[in-house]
């Protein structure tokens, strides 16, 4: 079931992403320390079998990476996020996130405002393997209360492209 969900999300991004790719200028791409495995194709889908995903996780652990960008599409990307502790709260003014938690658990806090790297006035709830989270652009979010390690697929796309 997990492989089917991953395949559906990636396929939806690639099919829907063709329009986004046509307007690629100004997207994220190679931002600093993020390792990018491959650019998103426009002529075929990409399968990421569970065995390949497991190898990516091993590679991340060996290299001590918290983010691995599996697919880069300019204004969209598909990542693995893997953390062992709470991290500073984030807000992406023009980027929507969809998370699919694949391992571990923690607490997700969203909303409110960010003060000194923490969310004040937001709402918190536990997240665990199997959960899916939708985080709109401009909504502060952060993970805390990590029990060991938490890993999620992070599918992201920008909202600053022209709508028809």
C-alpha cells in the first residue's frame, strides 16, 4: 500500500507538473546543502520501489543527511526528511507541503506565529507512520517530541505560478 501511495503521489506530481515545468523560472532547484538525486522528467514517470527508498534511508544515515531530494522539478520537488530531534519552526511563504510519515513519531505544531524559532499560539498533534499532513503556504510548522527518529516523504510545490 505504501508503494502504491508513493507511486500515485509521484505520478500526480509529474502529470500535473508539466504545466509548472513550463513556467520554471525562479523555482527552488539547488538550494545550498540539499542533495538532489535527479531532475524531474517531462516524458516519463519515476518509480521509487520500497527497496530503493530503503537504500536512500541507509545512505542518509551514513552521510548524516536530514533531507534528500529524490526529484527536483523547479517549482516542485519530492524529498525524504529524516530527523532525530526537534527542529526550528519553518514557514514557506510560497510553498505547499504534503507529508507522508513513513517511520517514527513526534508532534507537529502548525499555525500561530514564529518567535525565536518556536511556534507561539499554534495547534499541536501527534504524528506517526501512516499519517498524511497538508501544510498550506505561509503556515508556520515544526516537529518536536521526536521519539528516536521520524521520517517522512515531503512533496512540495510552489504556489506562485499563473493559474488558468
